[in-house]
C-alpha cells in the first residue's frame, strides 16, 4: 500500500533502489563502531528457552538479513516488528528481540539499510546519516517491513493477526510511518525518534501522517532529548487528537535521547524499565498479545 498518506504519489523510488543490489548480506556481530566503548551496564539476554538467530527475508529485489527470536516451544506467537536504531541491527536490537521473545513474542528486526550501506563501520554519526540514512527511501522501509511480516507469517510460528511494531531512535520515526501504512497493525510503540529532513525519498514526518495512523500509538520521549523539541512532540499529539486517533505520549523529565539504550551513557534504567512495562501493556490492551 503506497497511497497518499505515505507522501510518495507521483514518483517511484522502488525503481531506483531495486537495481542497487545489496551491500549487507548478513548482520553484524557486536555493536556499531560509532557506539564504542560499550557501557558496563549493557544488558545481554540469553537464548535459553528461545529459538533465536539470523534469517533471510525475501524482498522484491532479493533478500535482506534479519534477526528473529521466539519461544522455542509452542506458537504461533503474537508478532512484533522491531525497527532498528540509526546504527542498524546490531547487538542491542538483537537483544531487544530476545527480550520480547522471553515475553512470549515472535520478534523480528530486518536490516533496513541493507541496500544503502553497512552502518556498523562508521565511527561518527553525522557521516553515517549523510552517507546512508538520508539515502533510505520511506517507500523501501515500508516495503521491507511488510516483507518481514510476510516472512513471519510464512514461518507458521507467528500469529500476524496479533501484530505490533516498535522502534528506537530512527526506528521510532519509522514506527510512526509504518503505523500509517499497515492497516493490519494492532499497536505501535515509538521510542523517541526525531523528524527527518524532508527530501524526495523521505517526504513526510510523523506529524504529517498522524491523522492517518491505523492503530493505537504510544510514544515515549525524554524531556532532555536534544534531537526532538517539545514543540514537535506537542504537534504530533495535537494532530493525533484532532483526527480522533488513540495516541498516548509519555515524556520522561530530565531524560536524554536513547534512554533505553543500555549499552550507551544515555541509558536511564528507571525510564527504560517503565517504558518497557508500558509497551507490553499497550500491546496487550490493543490485541497484540
């Protein structure tokens, strides 16, 4: 579904990205270079009782690597799409999938930069953004997330009638966009996620599509997040309210960007744990559990 709410009418980025080939054919091991050294507070979730690992997700122009985790026994399980941070599907995002699997979910995180480059190799964030992130079309992201849902459903282990999406940082932005794209979603939880500078590949931001969200959205923010002004949060909230959408916003005072990223100095355990609890409750309350 690539209608007006995605802001892509009149041009077809798929013809541009489908011929690129794939820079990344497998996921990285460990953490992105730009996030070294890794904090001593880093949480590592084991795979006991889980079926977890890398998979290949078929897409229109080939396949992209993804990480998926689920309980080893039983199923089919409610399904959560996990949308990567700006650093791609590195160890923290894999761990998020394992945490969700421990909570009874089939969680899958596709590598959404697979065609544009390997984000793990960059040592600074501005270069990563200018050389990879701005070149990732919204249309491509939506299509790849759809492909991850189709892969999960095809596995026989995922109940995609109970489908949710959550994302962090860049993935928080993408979570908003996907919530306006997929009518089959039951719930969405966006962790921070600033606006992106509009260009021909990324024409809209969350405030532009808030009136079109197809499911209840919970948005979690840090009050001290320098990347997203309070005014932007309020505009998103107002747009949802004006359209009669079920959207809830939680701002943690004096809390920085990336407060759930336990491998970074920005980690704030109390806010992270509260946000995680709220996320699982939101999924459950809206039929994605």
